[in-house]
């Protein structure tokens, strides 16, 4: 199962960590893993490269995380993080048992 942890502070998303595998299909054919990976990478790249917002990003083979700098007030970045959470929620409803979404107050 893929786990998506969204970090919130005062009811605003400030970051996320996504890890695991959906195990929906064989490696290379798993549309859930592909969809999640694509959505996460689009979010990370849009925030850091297109919006030019400073964020702490780490990525390993099976985990990626992004946390906005504590002084970030950019509404677009926070809206994009909300959109990512919504998108992953829709995927988790469509493909039950493949994604767990957690909201963690930090």
C-alpha cells in the first residue's frame, strides 16, 4: 500500500511524504503507482521549479517528501498541496486498498 502523509499546521498543508507501493499490478504495469508518482512529481516540480518556492525535498527509491519553508506564505503552493491530497483521495476511492492518506498536525 502507498502511504501519503500530509503535514498540516494551523489547518494548512505545509508538506507531504509519500512512500510504499500500491501492489495493484506487476512492477511496470501498476497504474496506481504510476498515477501517484506522476502527481507527486508534478507537484514537487511545480512548487520548486515553476513557482520558485524554497522547500525541503528528499527523494529515495521508494519515498519522496516535500516541506515548505516555515516562512512560506505562498497561497499557490498550499493550493497545489491541497490539490495533490484531493487527487490522491480520488485515486484511493477508485482503487480501494491501494493508498492510505494520513493528515498529521506538526
